[in-house]
């Protein structure tokens, strides 16, 4: 058991760590293919509106709960209201489900880095490469374990020496690579049309499913409703400005999310048109992009740089997901960081193996018609995270009162500029929107209604 709870060194350390958490596979892998599937510009417009309203309200709430209680989700929710202790357990369950399959996908990224190091640019571009890799039994498991080990090494080092230090090193590298690739893409013939498709909203492509997809992406991208922001909030010193920190995290995440789509969508559009964007869905990064890298001058270097970027973002996010689990175990069961990490590794392997083999040896095993990885993604993003957000909104908005959060935000005399928006969102808009999305999207998922 740790005698003293870890803390970030200051506001910058917290912002970089929280932004690193938000800027992960949710942005580099998930955001581009969802934007491609749901009309490009209109998806982005809906996402930004949700991030600046709903996302802002929930992020402020979670960080404030963490700093007020100085505890991770399970204990933090109990300290705010014993009636909502179950929400804390749900919040701790979400990262427990996400971490294993996240590390599986992180392992896929590692594999592609080695592909470009070896110069296998043409082989990676074939239709059978990605399917053959994830369909193999041992290779995906090997890379999954390497990625899990990389994540654990950062987490076991602690808050300031591990998480904060890694974020301060990786974030600047990440931004440099993003800017470099973005400039390079602008000079590729045909990408301007792709940029137009990506940024200009086509309102005829708007649907309720666009809102649902953008909402799910917002949870994933901003690291909301999964215990991470509560955990990181518990490590913030009392003199750090919450409003300033939330604003900076929002800016970081939104800019990088937009740049992530900018790195993928225009270039795929230039080489394959709109059909190329929507053909592969989640496999957009691993199927469409390697084909394009193989056609480009300097494609090997471009492919390596891109997947290194994805690796950096994937590691910083998986660290935050694992830390949410480890911190919950430490607070709830009074375990040392080492023991909590060991338990997390065991659970991650137990759940990660079926996620990895669900496209290969266990491909015939389905849960509600989905392979293991797809099911875990659906369960965490479309069921548990909306439930956690709903429980949090009801607890703060209707049970303990918004004053619990607003007092924490303004405790150092700082102004809460969006206070009225916050109170409206957390008390009225968020619960209604979450209930509608949770019910309608679940019914649509299993074919009871069409969206």
C-alpha cells in the first residue's frame, strides 16, 4: 500500500497527461473511419457541438469529483453519494473491458511498424495481408503481449515519474509528426477534394445515427465515462485551475481529432474516392492506407511515420486506461501499485486472448452476432459508458446538486464562465439525450428499428 497518493507536478503535467489519454486510438483509428461512414463534414460538426456542450459538462464533472474526493471511481462515487456507488463500479468496469481489446489493436499497430521497417510495403498493401495477420493464432497474441508490457512499464513507474514523464516526452513528438504528415499530404494531387469532403458538412447525410456515432466517439475520444478523468482528477493539486485545464484538454483533443481525420480521409479519398472511405470501416487504417502508401513516392517512410504516430497515441491512451483500473484496485482493496498492476495484467490477458483470436481460431464463436472484440467494444462504448454518464448526470444534477461540482471548480476564487451551460447540460440535456441514445441505438444495433 502506498503511503502517499501520487500527484501531477502541476497544471501542465495534468493537462498533458489528460490530453495524451484523450488523443489515442479513439482519434487516430476510430475517428477517421466513423467520419468517413457518416458523411465527413456533418459528422465533424455534430461531434464538435457535442464535445463543447455535453463533453465539457461531463469532463468538468468527472475531474471535479476526482479532485474533491482524491479517490478513483469506486470510492469517489461512494463519497459523493452512497446511493451511486454502483456507478463507480460501472466506471471501473469500463476500462477493465476496454484495455484488453485496446492492447490487441495496439499490437496490430506494432506489427505494421515492423512491416515498414522491413520494407514490406507492397506485401502490406495486398487484400489478404491484414486478414491473414489477424486471422493467425500466435502472431497477434505476441504483439498484443508486447503492447501490454509497454503500457505496464509506464503505469508501474507511478503518476509523476511514469505517466506525466511519458506524456511530456511523447506529446511533443506526436504533434511534430502530425504536422509533418499534414504538410506532406497537402501537396499530394487530389487531396483537396478529400479535404472538402472531410470538412464541408453535407446536411443531406445527417441522421440520428450520426448523433449516436458522434456521441460514442466523444466518450472514447475524450476518455469520458470510463473512470479515467475521475482518476486523473484525483491526482490534481488543489491550486490547479479546473476550467483552464478542461478548456485546454478540449482544444488539444478536438484539434488532434480533426488532424487525425485530415491525415487519413483526404489521402484515401484522393486515391480511392468516397467508396474507398466507406468500404473497410474499422479496417480503414490497416487495409486502405497501406494500399495508398504502396502507391506513393516515399511510401515506406510515410507508412512508418504514420504508424509510429499511431503507436505513440495508442500507448499514452492505454496507459490512462490501465491507470484507471490500477488506481481503483489500490483505493478499493488497499493494494500496492505492483500488485494492482499484476492483477490488471492477468485480467487483461484473460479477456485479450479471445479478442485477439476472435478473428482467427475462435472466429466461429459469436456473442449476440459479434466477434469478441466487436462485442467488448459495443458493450463498453454503447452500453456501459452511456450508463455511467447517465448515472453521473442524475447524481450531480438531481441528487447531490450541481453546487457540489461548481463549488469545487470555483474553490480558488476562479470564475466558471460556462456555469449556466454546465448546469443546463448536466441536469436536463444530458440525461434526456443519453436515455434516447441508449434505447434507440441498442434497438437499432439488433435490428428492431432502422436508423
